[in-house]
C-alpha cells in the first residue's frame, strides 16, 4: 500500500511502503474483544518509536482496513483516538497524518561538521570562499560525464584512480607546481588527510614509529599519524624552514612539511633549506611528505616549484581541491616515490577499493577543459584583493604590526606591537567583541621534544606578544575591513 496524494498546505509528506503496516498485523489478528485496543496500541507504538515518522500520511481507513482484514470502524476509531491523543492529526479535507507532538521519539542524525564560529567577523583560517564554487561549470561537467561515461567505468576503479584523471593531474601538477609527475605513481585520494594516513600506515608497516612535524604546525598531522600508530615529533622552525640540527638529532627518518607556505607561519622554505632537507632524507634513507595544501595561491612572488620536483624518490607530494574548490568534495592526490608506490596503492585498495568513479571522471573533464585553471585564476584574483584589504586594514588600525606570510596562501600572520599584549587579555577582548581569531600559539605542540620555535615573541617584562593567524579568503574586503576595525576598537577602548 502507498499513501495517497499530499496536502501541500500541511507541509512535507512522507510516503509509507506496505512494510510499515505489517507491524499492525499481529494486532489485527488479536481476539475480536481486544482487537480495537490492540490496533490502537500498535499504531501508537509505531508513531512513538519513530517507525512512522512525523508528517507521514496514513492510508485511508478503507484501504488499511482492507489490507489488515479488519472492519473499517476499528480503523476509524483508532485514528480518532490517536488524533485526540496528539499522535495523529487530520489534515484539511480528507486525510490523516502522523503528528509532530512525538517528534522527539524519532531518532535524528546529528551534524558534527565543523561550523563557522558565528562571529561577527571570523578570521579563523582554513576555509576558501565556498560561494565561489563554480556550480555552473561543475554541473555542465557532470552532465557531460554522465552522458559519455562507458558502462564499464562504473565498475570498481583502478585503486590509483581513473587513468584519465591521473593523466590530466600529472600534466596539471607538472605545469603548475613543477613536480615530476609520473601518472603511474599518482594516487587519487580523498584529500591530503587520506594521503597522510596512507603514508602513515605504510611507514608503520616498515617499522617506523615516529615522524617529525613542524612546530608550530597543523594539528591534523598529529591526529592522522596517530590513527596509523605513528607518533609525531615536533621540530622547530626558523625563517628558512625546519631547523636542520634538531631534525638530525631527533632520530626520525621521515618528516611532514609545508614548504610552499608553512602552516601556520606562512614562511616559504629557502632554496638552501630545501637542499639540506633532501640531503638529510637521503642520508637517513628516509622520506619527506610535502603537504602542498595551499600551494596553488601565490600573489606577488615568483612561484616556488614543489620540493618534490627536486627529488621525486625522497618526497611524497600531496595536494587537494580543498582550498581551490571545496573541502566537502574530499578529492586530492598523492605522488609517491617508487619505493613506496606499491605499498601505498595496496593500502588504498584495502581501505576503500578506490576513489568514487563519477567524481574522478567529472574532475578529469573539469581539468582537461581548462575549467580548473579558470577557477584558480578567479580565486587568485579575489584572494589577492582580500589579502591586500587585510594588510592595509592592519596597517591602518594596528600601526607597527608586522604582517608576514603574505605572498601566498589564504592566511597571514600578524605580530602586533607589544602594547597589545598580553595575548590572553587581547584574545578575550576580541572574542567579546564578536571577532574570531586564532593565535599562532594554538598551533604549537605542547610537547617541545627537541626545542621549539618561540611561537609568541617575548616582549618587555617577559610578556608574550600577540601573534595572530588571520584567514581572509572566505571574507569579502568590506567584512575584512570591518572586522579589523572591530578588533582594534575592542582592544583600544578597553586599554584606556
Ligand atoms: C596544513 C593542512 N594540511 C592538510 C589539511 C587537510 O586537507 P584535505 O582537505 O586536503 O584533506 C589541512 C586542512 O585544513 C591543512 O590545513
């Protein structure tokens, strides 16, 4: 049995398949004396338990009576009784629906997705402007793919990814990032996060129990490696990148780095440090994971090629569309050194049998037709404008602030003059004014096993200065300016 036509004035209607009514069958075969009450109890329980969801339209009393083999009067009576109790409601005209009074009984899925802070101005880094997602071009690519995809491509894919996408990506990455891109060693993954986990598992299987990470750095790296049973060893940075002495002394044989635009400090690894890092990797027979999370965005400096281009046998290179299109797509790539390739592909296979085919085919088309380059250019223009708005607003409202890491990426570091300290007081005032910011210290590892980069500079009297990581890509220039002004007002007014 299916329900009859909806009454749109009563809101959304749910359809019920015949299976849902089978739970009334035992009641329908109860002895005649108790049948009416049994039916009411069964219907009440079905609503209360959520098996009949709110706004589900019930069959007509005639249909249900026929289906259950009982008299229509019993069903009418049950409907009336449960309507009086609030379990059901009768709509305008004919029709009976499950009421909203028992809504809480229905299990509802909770949404645990990270959300924006809801602040008046939200400078928390990590998100691109999701309203710039190219919906029209994406929809066109989707239509094209669905029209042309051969049936066999809907089967399980090559765990490395569709050859068409790996070919397109290899060409794109070689051209844009200077990587040595062999499509045979490229694995399509669900983001840098999965690339990190895959490598973690592979390194763990080879006996590695520790991997070095930048300090300060992305908290993601610790969590992802921990999931693979690999501990992270925080290592200090200077203005050129990871400091070599502590790295050598640490005993680790692998490190994760963000050399194009270190997260969060924004420094670009110097040419010298890149060479030293690769020399070190060779000397310990180890590997470097290059997390190129925002390497697509560079504004006023000559593009740095990826580290991987200098030694593809020592560097695993990972990137994704999380900053260029949307993190929700969960789509990325990992280029692996030959020595790791087989193990990584096998891990990917046993993890999920490969990335979703339609998404891959769609993205391949998107790249092949130049849509991805167009999107990158569009974002680059918008983000440069936003970066400029942020830098000039900081100059205006926080004179003397040192703003660094501005040449690339989607966030900057603002080191404020000492008079704004101490940091806790500054952060409390800014938060009270409705501005969300993150200090660099939030990305510092608590455990400075091998010394640490001082994330907050020591000010006079030992007071730490205020160093903020300010994400700007998701905010239009007017919001950026208003947010910086708000932050300045909140911290200036109260200081008097
Ligand atoms: C430095 C860094 N690496 C990796 C990731 C995860 O990226 P993906 O969405 O590609 O898994 C993030 C997420 O924001 C990040 O900040």
